[in-house]
């Protein structure tokens, strides 16, 4: 990646963002909407479908609505019947959301991570093309009184007034700031499987582990992508 430097921008700050995941892209949209110049540096060579289903909480959705993305979010959302918390040892169950009972305004937004990611990418590309720089793997940063410089694998750097580390679980920004933090296996595992959407009508009930069977064992449906799979 070639060197880029903070351009004189009428005294406005320039923010560097490491990582074009949900966090980095949403931060970039918020900053640009407020007139703050920024650039997002992503290690991947292309932005493609990654991840499974997610529940977007109502407060998160409000941020995206404020960015003018309500129509896209609503189009991507699957209407949820219920959102339930269930204790593994007693089976005690309570609803965080139940269609027809909970106010509709509290309905969670269920979608694929890839759909949310695409909505954010498209919004950035449409409004501020060129904001996302691919093939830019951050290896660390340095800072002084004049600002911050982010370094990239294979040479090159970029300079700005502030740096946001949105580079995920193995963040190089965090490592530079706090030192290496090796992961710790918590023995909690998540497995995902897919079946064709056309076969989903044969699923009459989502299987759940019986009370007391195993801690943290559960099963949850993942929303369909383009109504082709679930
Ligand atoms: C099984 C599972 C289920 C989940 N379910 C939900 C859910 O239902 N609802 C919910 O809200 N959240 C859910 N989450 C959490 C959610 O997915 C994460 O919190 C979220 O994706 C984190 O976003 P992020 O932008 O911080 O990081 P990421 O999405 O991990 O993005 C990081 C980005 O930075 C890039 N990157 C990494 N290193 C570098 C580098 N050195 N230089 C440049 N770029 C770099 C990566 O390529 C990636 O594009 C779930 C997570 C898991 C694991």
C-alpha cells in the first residue's frame, strides 16, 4: 500500500480506521455524515460474504436509521416470532420479544451478517466512493504530537489525526496499544449448518435441549439469504 498523508482539509480532522467489518464501516459512515474525513483500511483483497445470522438490537438499528439506511435494513430483515432466553439447568424460559404481545417497536432485526455488511459497504461506496482501501493489512501504529501513523504489511503507511481500531478479534491496533493478548478457549462452541429454504417448511419445531442436559447447548435458526437457505 502506498503512503498517504493527512491532507490539509480546512483544519478538519482526518480519521484512520483499521478494519472494514460492521464496526469500521458503521464508524466511517457516522464520521463522514458529520463531515469528518476518514479512510478505512481492510486487509482482505475483496469484501465478500462472511458470517452467519445476527440479531441487530433496536439501539443499533436506530443508529443505522439515523444514517438513512432504514429502507435497506427493513428489506433485509426477517420478521421474528419470538426471542427467548432459556436457562440451561432449570429450563426456565422468558420472552424478550413475542410477536403480537411485545410492542412492535421492540421487534428485533434478524438478518445475515453478510447482508448488513453489504448494506454498509454500498452506502459508503455510493456516498463517499474510494473510502475503503483493500489489501491494507495494518501491522501497527505510531503516534506523536502531530498525529498518528498506521503501517501496512508490505510497506506503506497512512497518517491522520486519530486512529480507530476496528480490526476484529486479533486486532493489531489493540496489540500495539496494550501488548499481545493470547486468546483463551472458553469451551463454548458454535456450529452452523444450512438447509435449503424450500425444505424449511418441514421443520415444524426448532429443537432445543431439554432442561439440565448440558450447559450452553442450544439451537437457533439462522435467517435465510435471499430466501434460498436457512
Ligand atoms: C457465532 C457468533 C454469533 C454472533 N451473533 C451476533 C448477533 O446475533 N448479533 C450481534 O450483534 N453480534 C453477533 N456477533 C458478534 C458480531 O459478529 C461481532 O461483534 C462483530 O462482527 C464485530 O464487528 P467488528 O467490525 O468489530 O469486527 P469484524 O466483523 O471481525 O471485522 C474486522 C474486520 O477487520 C479486518 N481486519 C482484521 N485484521 C486486520 C488488520 N490487521 N488490518 C486491516 N484489517 C484487518 C477483517 O478482515 C474484518 O473485515 C456474533 C459473533 C459470533 C462469533
